């Protein structure tokens, strides 16, 4: 299977995700603002979904603006996202 190279946008999102401290969460919109692309919350969510390095690159720390968990690309899916956040003492 051929591995597709990440886009510059994906790399920018993944780099930003590494700055979110353990035990904290941000919304997709906050991440979009953080990377100076405030109208790209949906693209941020798509970049998180393509993250092959979860949980090392902590996309599990990004949630929807309404407080819902959103998705999780890592092994174990949304249940694992919830477990990771709880292990970091995030109140969900």
C-alpha cells in the first residue's frame, strides 16, 4: 500500500496539536484560529482524521465547539479518545 504524503496544511495542524498541553482540550475552531486560518475548522477536523501518529500527535485533545468529542483516527476510535482524555483528567 502506497503511503500518501501529508499536505502542508496537515503538517501545520499536527505541529500545532503538539502544543496543546496534557489535560487540556481545544475545539477544531480554536485550532484553526491558532494556525492563523480561522475559517478552516472543518479542514482542521479532516487533518485530525488523517493523523497517522495518534496519540503521539494528540488529536484526541481536539473536540467540537458544542462539547461533543468529534472523531478519533487512532486505534480504538472514539472509545479510546474518551479513555485518553479521562486518563489526562479532562472532565467530559
